[in-house]
């Protein structure tokens, strides 16, 4: 199903097994009533029976023997997918057709597009497409799904992508997380690069999730939801789905190859936990941005701690997350010289309040003694006060 198109239609059609276009419009309206938005995957690729192959054969690159060249994203090969040639002889009409596809879905109420592998397409095309679409609707968001070299990911952000996938998926140790987050939230990256921390994707089931242990699922989503202003989870994460293709970072029964119906209330799910994180994010502006983040001194190599502050300075949150199952962990969270508050009222943290329990801790010698029981909750979140 991830190869787009069939005899029934192409990029601007709804597959009959999923319903009709009017069904899709109803979905968008229902989501809006709940304060949600529908995002679409935008992939510039076609199934062999996509209508464009018959209507516009000149849009596709061919081998010397006349066969159409299948898609590749080294080291992966997709022999059931073909890519339009964006630098081909009729590229002007192709570019406009792709723009019109995006605008078609914008007209249906879609404002967010997760762009598949943009680093494998010409950069001038993306710069043109994003400008064309946002000149009509400036609120349209383009998320770059590019797991590639850092310079390439940053270049895509500079040319117009509003958000970007990141290497968070593979950063697991305290040192790795601190170094990576410091890089993408420091200068000059913070001026143009907006990270979106995904805990998993349709293509990626990270090794650390393959144990299926609830604590690691909670820890990873807590890290994603607090370190980054934007974060994402892929279907099944909240149900602890974790069965891999042996020896690979891929789901065994992937939605790339089948339509899934899930029981969202099955025992062991962590949807209440994820919902709690989302409520804390909505109630604390500090968690909805990725810039004002400072790492705290924590005397445990397996616990990461940091403080985030809203742009106005009137909201600050301290976070501690355990990175290993061994525990419980008892540690000293030291705020050091971290100051919070509006620019005219900056001051050091004097006490913190647990965002879940309401319990307060008064700082002594610039810090506080904390305890994490990973089997209950591997993360602690506190509102900070001066």
C-alpha cells in the first residue's frame, strides 16, 4: 500500500478499501471538532499501475533496455516502486502536477504534510514547491522525513521545511542525548532547524524498544515529549508493539504491507501515560518549544536532567528521566546557576512542584534529592518557582 496509485487513481484519490473522498472530508471535520488535525504523507513515487505511467510516460526515467527504473534509497531498493524524474524532459509540467496534488489536499482541509525522503529529490524543487503552496496558504506545514547526513538535513530546513526528523531515535545514552540536543538547540541551528522527535516510525523499530518492556516505552516518549517542542509516535507504540523482523530495526507485521485494526484498550497499553504527557505539555508553555533548554547536574550517569523555560519566562519545568531499567534510582538534581523568570524578575529556583502528584520539594544547597522507580514512572516533571 505504500506504493502510491492503482487503476482507481493516483495521488489525489482515496483507495476504495479506505472509503471515499467524502469519507475523508468527514474525518477531517471530526478531527477538527476534537481539536486535532489530519496530516498526510507526501511521497513522490508511484506504483507500476499509477495512472501517470500511462498518461505521462515521459515523466519516468528508463534504463537503456526501455524498462522503467525502480526506486532506490541506498542501501534500500524498492523494486515495486518507480520514481518520477524531476529533472526529466517534461519537468515543468511534472512539478506543477505535484504542486497541484498538495493544493488538492489543502483544499480538503489538510495543513500538515510529512514529506517522504526529500533529500533524494532536487533541492530547487522543494524550495519552489514550498514557496508556491505557502503563498496560497501560509499555515501549511512541511515535515522533512530525511534520515541522512546532518548537513543535508540542515540544508532542507534552510530552504523551507518547517520541521525535521532527527537522530533522536538512535540517541539513547546520557552523553549522546546531551550532545545531540545541545547541537540542534544551539546557535545557529536554533534559528532555522525545528526538530520533531519521533520515538518510532513506519520503517523503524529501534533496538531499545524490541524488548517490549513498558518502562522503556514510557521513558522514550517522555524524553521525546519534553526535550523537543514537537514529537511524534507511530501507530502501535502506545500498545507496546515490538515484534521485529529478526536482526533488523523493522516491524515484522508492518502497516506498509497490510491494513491493521487494533484494540486500543488491550491490556498493558500506555495510552493514559501518553495522554498525561500531552496534558502537561498543553499546560506548560516551556515544553512546547525547543530553544530554552539547559541541562542540570545529576549525580547519576543513568539519569538525565534538564530545565526548560517558556519564551516569556513565566513558565519553567524541570525534568528527570531514567535511562536504564536497573533501579530504583536515587540522585541529586542540582540546578546550579540556572535562573528562571521574566527578564525583569530573573531568579534562582527555590522550590519545585511535581506536575503529577502536586508534591513540593524545597531546594537545599541549590538542588534536591529525588527518586525514580522506573517500573512505576521513569520520568519526573516539576514546575519550577523562584
